[in-house]
């Protein structure tokens, strides 16, 4: 379990936020902005970091998500959760603000990765 020490504190924070929101939903506690948009803001960074972690730590391949990967991920996740999902199930809702949250999360992730690579 050595690889658990290599996981970013930000990733753990994202998991904690998601788990907290899920528990609050199960308890019937809905905080509108947090419940509706905070998880969407974290989606792209969590997705990209998960792929980066798998590639670098688990598969021992040196790789960093670039702009093309992050934007392609943004498109895929938007298609799945905002366009296709709502047509297949009532559990999904198409919300244009979700796309904006995905986009902002992607931009934050890219900015953080640039900062991280310049300062490390």
C-alpha cells in the first residue's frame, strides 16, 4: 500500500467532499449550491488526476495530462452526463451550469498542473 502515500492531498480532499455530499444526500440534507455544483467542479480534476496516478504510479509510465487530454475529458464527461445520460435515465439531468463547472474545474486543474511543474 505504498502507493497510497503518493496520492495528492487534493485528491483526498476531493474524495472527502464527494463522500460528505453523498452522506448528506442520503440523510436528506441538501445544500443547493454544494449539492448541485461542487461535485461537478471536482469531476474533471479528479478524473484527470486518477488517470495520471494510474499511469505514473501503478503502471510506472511517466505521463502528465496535457491541454488536449483535459479538454477531451471535458467533452466526454459532458456528453455522457449532460447529453446521453438524461436521455437514458431520469436519474440524470441536463444542466448547462454543470458544463460550466466541468470547464472551470478543468481550467483550475490545468493551472495547478502548470504551477506544479514550474515550482517542482
